[in-house]
């Protein structure tokens, strides 16, 4: 049996490791904040495959529901807050989202459509790759140059439509014959607009430094960065919060704070549970009508994720054609 001194030493070591991991997460900077680009500038990205060989695509879709509340119960200084929760439909396993189950019928009533849109799931798409041209002067590149990109539906539509073009013969993520993607920020109606973003016209190979980075760090398994799937208890809490939000009630930290709470709000007293928090929204206004926000992610996969090393061999032309055909078939099916 371990002595008291040994137990204390082990606990102290675990706490130090936990604190170190939290600090590294905050300074990780792996997500590239393209929304911080100045208007009229372009960021050139080289997208990479997902480390998960079971994923047909080189991205994963995230679906988030935003629940607004009229302040926080017991705190008159807080007027409006928002809690973000995962929509279980993103996991594609037949799970029923309690919020969307309630909201879907609202679209049949013209007077409820605005409210339905308010609570409808917000989509974003997670990619990874290199930033080859970076117009953000104060962006701090992490030690691992493979960045993650949280892409809005507006930009994703451009990426997806290009993949459906029969003239694209190679996967744009191919190591030797891939394509750069140019994220171009303009404005329209006072909002940021990315509609002129496009793929480069010429193919290019990854540089020696980029290949070395893949060998050294490995690729990310993108699904590791999806929010943790809610269980039965979490789904019950999500439904309660949704109903309270619709009724105009304030957020009840004592009731829900052990599960989901807004950024910056401490856990309820006496709690040992780690609730999911959304980070502060640091994004610029996005193009209407789709709102683009700063990334929402679950803290647990961020802290625990480990890059997975994959072979550096580039797929053959035949394999690339097969994968493109699968992507096009799935996109056509889901269109």
C-alpha cells in the first residue's frame, strides 16, 4: 500500500500535469482565425486529409445549437447570455435531438419561423492543413504548423461545389498534385464576405518542410475535436434549458451548471463536475444570412487529443478518382 507521502506526491503530479495541459491548450493556437483577416486580404491554405481512414471526406461537420437566456438567476448584473450545446444529429447514429424535435414543426407556422431559425442548429466544418500565406500579422504559429480550420457554410459551399466538378482529377489534399485554397475576405452589406474564395489553378507538391511536419507531428483525427456526445442526462438538461430559454427564463447555474454553462461563469458551489463551456466569441461579423462564429469546441477532446501518424505516401491517381467518386456520390445523395 502506498504511503500518505506517496499518495500526496502522485496527486500533486497529476494536478501539475492537468494544469500544464490546460495552459498548453489555452496557448495552443492550433485553430487558424481566418475571420481576423483584414478586408481585402487573402489567406492561402493547403488542406490535408483526415487521419481517420474511415472518413470519406477530409472534413467533419459540427452542429451546434445556441440557447439565449435573459440573464443569470440570482445575478442582476448579467442581462443576456448564451449557452451553446451540441446537436446529437451530428453523430449520424440515429439519435434524436430534443431541440430540433420540438422546433421542426414550427416551420409549418409562418409566425414561428423566425423563432425556429433562432434555435435551429448552426453548422460549421472542421478541416486541417498548412497556412501557406498568412495575412494576419499578429497570428502566432504554433510549434506544430498543421493548423485546424473552422469553416463557415459559405466557404464550405465553394469547397464542396468544386469537388463536384468532373474536371478535378486529383484530390486537392494530394501530397504531390494537390491544390491550395484561397480564403478571400471582402465585405457585402456591412458584413464579412468570403464568396470570392477559390482553389488555385495550378497543382503543387508539399514542400520538404511540410512533409517533415507531417512525419513529425502526424495528422489530426478530426472527429476528436467534435463536442462530446451528450448522454441521457445531458439530453434531459439540454431539453430543460431549451424550454426555459423559449419561456424567457434566466439561466439557472445551480440547476444546469454541472452540464453546460456560458463562457466565464464559474461552476456552482460544491460541484466536482466539469461543465462544457463555449469560449469567448472573438469572431468578426459574418456574411448574412449565415452567421460565422469563433470555434466552439469541447475542452476534453482538445486537451486529450494526440496527433496520429500516417504514412506519407501520396494516393495513386486511381485511388484519388475512387475517393472523388465517393465524395461526389455522397454529396449528390445528401444534396
